[in-house]
C-alpha cells in the first residue's frame, strides 16, 4: 500500500510507514504523479527536475534518481510488470518512466473522495454527519497543494484544482454547521469568508442566515444588501438574494435548513 502525500510537503507512506524523500526524489515523484500514469521521456524529466532557469538534469542523473525512487517505493525490476510501481518504456525511441496509477494513491484522492461523500450527506440534509465528514476531509491537508513543486508549470493546473476543491470543502463544512444549528459558532468564520471571497453567493447567503438566526436581523439585512450589490457589480441580479432579503426583512426566514442557497 503506497500513498504519496501532496497536500503539503511531499510525504511518502509505504505499508503505513513513512519513507523519507530528499528534494530531488520528491520532485521526481511529483513530476510523475502529475503525469497521471503517462510515460514521461527522460529528457523531459531532466528539464522538470532542473532548478528554475537552470540547466536540465543529465540523463544519467535522472536514471539514478529513478532507481532510488523505485527503492523508496519498495519496487524492483524483478517483480512482475503488473505489480510494478514505477514503469519504464519508450517514447519516440527515448527512455521514459511512469507511475502505475493504480499502484499509488494520494492524500489528494482520499480528500476528494471524502469531500464527495460529505457533500452528498449535505445534499440529503444530514447536516451533523456532513459536518463531521467534511471536517475530517479538511484535516488531511498539511499545507499548500504540491508544495515542493510550487510555481512549476507541470503542477500548476492540479494545484489550482485542489485549491478550489479545498475552498468547496470549507464552504460546504460551514453550510453543514449552519444547517445543524451551529450558526453562532461560525458567524465570525463566515465574516472572514465574505472578505476572502466577496463574489461567492453561497458564502454571503450563509452569512445572512447565520446572522439572522443569531438574533441579529439588522445585520442580516445589511448582509443581504451587500450581497445584492456584489452580484450587481458582476452584472448579475440573483432572484434568490432578493427572496432572502424579503424573508429577512419580514421575519419569515425559516429557522431550520438552508433556505435560498444556490445548488
């Protein structure tokens, strides 16, 4: 069982034991995991492993790193091809390497599985269960995604995707807490989220609901007006926000559930 931790500094676990990776091996592992099972030619790996604006790593050094990474995985050339972790092949006649996708799990994949499960519970209205599941999913994070390859082009798209999924998890977890009537506990957190993501309608709706249920209807009304203005600044005019504002002003906002949230 092999898991490569990429939600923070690189961390390799083999059979539940941590295996140390130096900077070069960590970068090699990230370059291969970002290739999603595709063979990467040795010349390209040499360029990916080089320092920014530095000369590519020569082929003999890349082969040495590959050998050491194979040992870190507990892999060996003598094992059957189906059980190998680090595969070798040819691309246009050049030596190339790949990680066998099904042989290496990542903490990112585990996080996304748990996020999907938590979001499903949230949609079903199982707010307390969803909150616990989403908290656990977020606890997997140890820092920035693909931190050891920060700024490297090969890691950029996946890092951005994971950052967005983390944001989804944070918002979904707060939504679950509001649905579970823990609005007083998350009002301050929602205020920070509004400042961080001012254009997010879900966050602004949750903020207004939390204020209203915390006995602050005037604050909720102001939050609704701010949300409408933020939408208009983007050229939008959300009917949901107007209905939310009407319910807040009339005192008819439901006391339970998550009313007026966009899907």
